[in-house]
């Protein structure tokens, strides 16, 4: 029988719990876990059991040679520190959560419709508030959005990226198109953030590999035009994990260094409210992929769905709640619209964690 296992860190605690090996640090960050949910899937049937960290050494040999080796490899990935990523002269460290500020240069963005003033000025405000990187996008990928011509997308994003890069900012390009990625990287962007995980444009994998830049691989189901038309999964948490694992391996085969890969579970991209909530509650599972995790749930529809159908401009509180949920599960990079408020919330959270971890 085919069998596959997964490990999801859980039972989060303040620290190492003394010298008895009762807890482990998650991805070298501020979060510690004292148990693992061992998920086993055999011919489509899922079972799970919770195992204290202190009992791992006695449990692993009982899984059999192959599955024991997989569990040990997963454990190494779950606990290993993530290497910083480099953006030219910049480096982003992942020993604690960082913030990516969203700057849309689009007339049909779900959040601001591209009308919120000069994009470079908005980016400067975000950087001053503590954003580690600015994510510039010239094509809306909200549900129902139509594709934008490459030339139009380049014309939108290139001037903003050139301005920010000249001022020394770390910049990411949010695009599915190789031509746009190429123009943005030439203009000074240092990261590619692709909602299609380098599947939409056949040139994208080779381009990112050749440029040697960091890349965010995001899970999606369908295209923006169709992704919310009855999305379906057998087990959304494990299906998204498997899909991202496959995309990581495809990227590595294409010549992309694994240390340059970040993963995003794609909240709202081909997922119902129930799917999104399952992913958010199980985020720690994705550390088993061994890559920094990006979480983009800022102002998204799930927040309105959970609070009186609140419109986009009234979703700040929910966005902060989701960001802190991500931080508590070890997410390394939070992609947000409201940088000042998110950074403030994270600084308070970090202060609490630092105090809890201090003997």
C-alpha cells in the first residue's frame, strides 16, 4: 500500500522547556513547539496522531525504514534556520517575521483600485514604517480579473521600480509574465513573486534560474478569471503542500537554488472560506518544505466573510489578526497593505516572545 507521512508542529510553548528536549524551535525562529501531528495517508485514507517531541526518538523507528527516513528529513527542515535572501546590497533575515508592503499600480486592484496617490510615495511611507521589501504589481489577480498586456504591465511597474531601486529600497516584482519579470529585474527589482509559481509563462523558470534571484512560488487553482468557480480539493492542506513540493522540485531541476525559493499557500486563490481557514490553521505544516513561508491574507474576502461582510476598507483588524496568527506559526514574510499597523503589532508580539524566551 502506498503511504505518505507529514509532520505538522503544534502545542506551541514559550521555549525549550528545560533540558529534557521537550520542545524545538520552529525554523530557527521565535516559535517553539512541543508536539507534532503525525499525518499518515495510505491509499487516500488519512489518519493522524499527536506525538510529544520528547517521544520522537522512540516513535520514528516504528514507522519503517522509508517513512522513518522521511520523518527525520522533515524534522530537519522543520527546525533548520532559513538562510537570508539577498536583494543586491540588501539582505532579509528570517530569524523573526518580516513585512512585505504591497504597492499596486493597477486601476482595478481589489484593495485600492490604484488610486491611492503616487506609488513611489506610498512605498517610501511603507519603508519608513518598517517594511523589509516592497512588492510592486501591475496586473490585478483578484477573482475575475482579466489579463493585462505585457507592454502595459511593464509601463506601469518599471518607473516605480526604477525610482525605488535608485533610492536603495528592496523591491519585488509581482507578475506571472517572463517579459515583465525581466524588465523589472533590469530596473532594479530583486525578487520575483509569481502567483502562478512559474507555471503561467514557459520562459519564467529559465529566466529566474538564469538571473539567480529569489522567487516566491504561490499555490493557485485555476486562473484569476475562473479560480473561485467551485474550487475543489481532496484534503486542502495536504493537496496544497504536495503541489508546492512539486513546484519546488521543478524549480530546483530548472537550476534555481533551493535557498532562493519561498513558498506561499495562496490564500484566496482558488479556495473557499473553509479551504482558507484550514490552511491558516495548519500553516506550520508548510515549514516541512524547508523554505521561508510568505503569507498574503491582507484585506482579503475571508475577513469580510467572518465579520458582517465588512468592505475592503474595514478589514484592518482582521488583517492584523491573521498576520499575528501567521507569526505565531513561524511565517517569515507577511505581505500586507497596512505596513505601519502590522509592523507595530509584530513588534509588540516580538517583545512578548522575547520576554517569554528570556530565562
